[in-house]
C-alpha cells in the first residue's frame, strides 16, 4: 500500500475524476481506476483517505492472451507509485 498527498485543489480535481470515471465500490469505499499501458490493462484499487490523501491498496495487471486473460496482483510500492503517476498523467492529458 502506498499513499499520495495532493494539494487541496489537485485532490478536488482528482477526486472528481474518480467519481466520474472510476468504478466506486460502495461496500468498502474505494475505487477501481483502469489505465492502459502498452496493450495491458491495469486496475488500481484507490481509496481516498481524507486530508487530501489517497492510498493505493494494490493493482491488478490484466494480460489478454490467445486463450484467455491472465491476472497478476501488484503490491510492490515502487510499481504502485509509478502506476498512480501514469494514471494522473493520463487524466491530465484528457
């Protein structure tokens, strides 16, 4: 799990983006945000923590293969931080 702190305005914008484009899991108050990198989909489990912070619980790498999909759970904090930065960058580009 990793944490990311935002400036108040950035957090407001990021939270709005999550509300509009991510899947909200009402049972545990987190979001599933999907990003695509080089043909692979990644689902980031993101949880707002209050005070302009979010945590990334883990990510799921989805690899579409000839005979179906394979899934890999990602818990390495360095990779989670990188995936979050890609998500933020992709949202800024839209």
